C-alpha cells in the first residue's frame, strides 16, 4: 500500500481533461481527418494504397478479395474497424465519387442512387494506373518511413505523388474544431498551373486560376459562378461554388418535347433527387411539370415531361433549380496539413507551391539514391576490370594463397566490396564477351553519373526536369484520354431572372371572403358575391372579390398602410378561414378599408374620411414585408377610407352633407406618399363616396327602378376643394353612388 500511495499525485481535473482532449483533437486532425498537402491522402487511404502495393495488386495483375486487403490494412497498419477501412476503399473505386479512382473495383461498389457496396467478401480490387503513379519511386528512398503501430513493420509517412492528387481528387473530412472540403479538379489544368508556377514563381493567384479554371466534378454538371467569385475563393482558400444539373430538350415531334437531365450536381443521390421532385409534383408545387421518370442505366437520364407544349423549358428548369437540389452549393475549405504537419487553410498558390516543393525534394532524394547505386556498381565493375586485366595472377592467388581476399586487396589495391565480387564470380563469367559488356556498362553508368551530378548541382535543370515529369503525367492522364476529359462546364446565369408567380402556381378561380372581424378565406371558383355567406356569431361580410390563385391581393387599412398577400396562400373555405392578422401585421386599432386584386399599370385615388387625398401609382402599393408599406399619412382624427381605381378624366365626390362636386381628375396630384390635398370642403361631416367617369359618358348613380345617368354636369362642375351643390333628384339617401 505505501508503494501505491507514493504513485498517487494530486492534479487539477480541468487541466487533465484539457490535456487529454487536446491530445485526442490533435490525433483526430493529424491522423484521421485532414489530408496531407503533398499527396492529398489521409492515413487510411495511404495505408490502403501501400498494403495493396505490398500485395502486388498492380493494374496488370489479377484482382484479390477486398476482405484480404482490409485484413492486411487493419492487421499491419491501421488498427481501426474493418467497416471504416472498407468504406474508404469502396469510395476510392467509385467513379461518381472520385475524379481519378485509385482502386479498380470488380463487383458491386455501390451506385449514384445511394446504394452501398456489397460485403467485402464478395468484391475484388486492384490498383489503378493513377494509384501506381502516386506511389512511383517509393522504393528509391524518395520519402521517409515510420514504424507501424506494433513496431513489426514500416509504412511511408507520405507518398512520392507523381500526380497532384490533392487537387485532382479533392478531399473532405471533419476533425475537432476544423474541417476540410476540397473539390476535385482536372489533371491537365492542374498541370498547366504547375508549369506556369515553375516558370513564374512570384506570380499572383489570378493567372494560376485562369489555367486551373475551377473544379471538375466526376458527375459533371455546370458551375454558374462568375470568374471573380472563383478567383476570390482560390485566393482565400475558402469559398462557395454553385453547381447546376446539365439538361437538354428532346424533340418528340408535333411541337411536343421533353427535358432530359444528363448530369447532376456532385454528391447528390439521384434517387432522392427524383423523389424530391416527385413529391413537389404531387403537392402541386410545380404546375408546369406533368411527370418525371428515371430512365437511367449506365448514364444518367432523368426525363421531365412538361404540362403542355407551350411551357417554356428554361422557365421550368429555373423553377426546379430554385426548388430542388438540381442546383447545389459546394463549400470549399482548403484546410490541409502542410509539409510540417501543421493544419492550416491554404490558397491555391500555397497548395501548388507545397506540391512542387515536395516533388523537388523527391527528385533530389531519388537522384542521390540512384547516384549511390551507380557508385556502388561502378566500384564493382572497376574491380571486375582489374580482374580481367590480371586474370592469370588473380587465379593463381585464389589457388595458392590461404587468405586470398587479403592478398588480392593488397596486390591490386582493391576495396572489400570489389574483392568479394571477384571472389564470387562464376567461371562462365570469365568469357571475353563478359569483359566487353562490363566495359560498356561502365561507360554507360559513368555517363549517367555525370548527368546526375550535373542535375544535383544545377537548380535550373532540376526544375526543368520536374516540368518534363509534369508534362509526361499530363500526356498520360490528360484531356485526350477518356478519363482526363473535362466533365464540368462553366456558365454564368442572371441571378435577378424574374420568374412570374403565375407560372409557379396552378391558375384556378377563387372567391376571397373577408369578414368584419378580420377572418379571411378562399372559396374555389367564382361564387356569386351576393350569396349569404356564413360567419361566426356577431360577424358579417366586409369584402368579397373574385380572383385567380396566381393573383396578388392588395389590402389597405385605415392608417394608410398597404399590405400584399398571395391569393394562393389564403386558407381554403372550410369553416370560417383564419384571422387576417396571422398573415399581415395590421394594428389592433385599425381595420381593412379596401381589398382588391393588384393590376399593373394602374393608378388609385387614396382619400380619407375628411376629404383629403391624392393619386398613387401601382409601384408604391406593393409591400415587401408583412408589416406593410405606409403611403397615406393621417392625423389622429382621420382614417383612410377610400382606394378607388382611376379610370376617367372626371372625378365626382359626394359628402355626408349631400353636396356633390365634379372636377377634372388632372387637378388631383400624384404622390408617392403624403397627407394629400383637399378634394372637397365640408362645414360639417366628411366625405361619403367618390367615383371616376369620362365627361362624354356622364356620371351614374343608383335610383329607384335602375341606374340614373347625369350628362349635364354644369350644375355640379367646379374645381378641387370647393363645396359643391346638392345632389340630383333621386340620389340614394345613404349618399353612395351605388348601394
């Protein structure tokens, strides 16, 4: 017990938790989630590649079961779950997930619909040519190795990476407190950017981005961002790319057509995408679309059938882009581990520079490795030449001397390696032909040695050599090959493109009912407005209008505010509807003074109960928010009472005092907002009604037995702001032109 007590230490729990969590976080960042900027691989991918290489699963050999590969990986290099390792391996074989697959899979490795791969005991795999290039030179001391987790073997810290895998295949991952999301790119364009950077190491990001162009996703699609947005993203190492599906129209004859979607945005599951569009179709959210079918086989073919031949395909697709994941966003975050293992967000120039620095280091190490091998071989060949020149004496020493090795070294001034090589020579190697071959090999290796020494001593030649390597990679995997052609296109779209509301909503007739208590509802069809509608107790009809579901409804309250609601959003006519105040923010002290269907290019007269008013055009009565738009200013004693469509050159106003005034409409000013001017002067009471008419037609009003029309206007004709004269005989007693 005393021995145990001596090992017990008093520590702060918060400090220990902090240390352990930091250790866990760094382990997650460095050893699991973030790729290395040099080879673009995470540890699990690097270990998969190395294990498959050790199993000799090159493109020219046969396939081996994935279970065998996964077993080697988790048994020797990666002590994690087999499902995680197999999931990573399967993704590297999916040509819809990885731009340049590293694994050549045989069997079911999943599909773009979101179905997972078959169990690893059923699938087989081998490396691709791209993966072989990624590991080219691994046995030539090009990179450092470290011990595996159990110390029984070794594994590379990083791959030589003859191909710029980080940018070509991209990467994504979530660590502790940071994440990465790098899109794939076209290898040819990455090589062009690398070659330009070699020639212009002090260049800015813009010429590099012009050569890199932007992401090249394995599923194609169209990037609709402007070049400046793309440049900003690559300059900062963070940004957003907008990707749209690729589509075309297919002529069916007789004016009919259908839309074919051939490419969808990256990482979108096709089955879920089709399901989402079908759901919107069922819910009548896409009235221009009649049907959707998935006719995909090896290639994507989603068929969209428009409602009719008159439907504009661009308009339909624009709506689908806004409503579905046919348009998606890729949030780029180039957060990677640099050559020192430090995580940071890099710009495109930093990523390319780090890769070139790595390849330069690989070149130097590879040249030194080869030079060492050449020097060793030249040493041996020099010994062989000495032996051939003194063949009889060498044979005599071997036969006669007890310590032939020491005697040979002493007599011919040979090294230990040379002497061992001579002693190990076979008798058949003593032919004259062998001597000439050794001389040829010696001269060839001497020339190669001279070239390597010149390369190691000339930085300019080193970068020229790297440029040649990049050109060879570009030729092998470039745009001339089926794998290397660019798949994602670029296009700019108008973000302000207006999609009329009437094409997004199915057009149907509707009757809108608003009660005095402020309850609103919509009845299907154009119901007779004189119908006796049902309301709650102590409630009655305030307004009833005919409209279409595609119309915009305008409401004016007594405070002078305009509100807009969509007719399609009005609750159906079951029950009593719903309170209008749930749709617009109208004050409890105000009521609705007018409700009508919005008409473009129309002017309205706004007037208060005191006889003040002005004309406003339709642009000012549209409100952008539910809080409304204040147009008419009224005092505490006033209320906005009238909103009448201006449709005549004459204005007739009648007051509560039964005085009628007629004047020219042009006398009323047009304003965007204000208190208005006096339309009619009152000693007592206020304004009762107003109407517009054309002078040639006369003004009309209700009278017993029908409608009366007055064409002789001289009695009531005057100017705005006057008192007027008594109404004509038979005018309604409620002082309204029409009951």
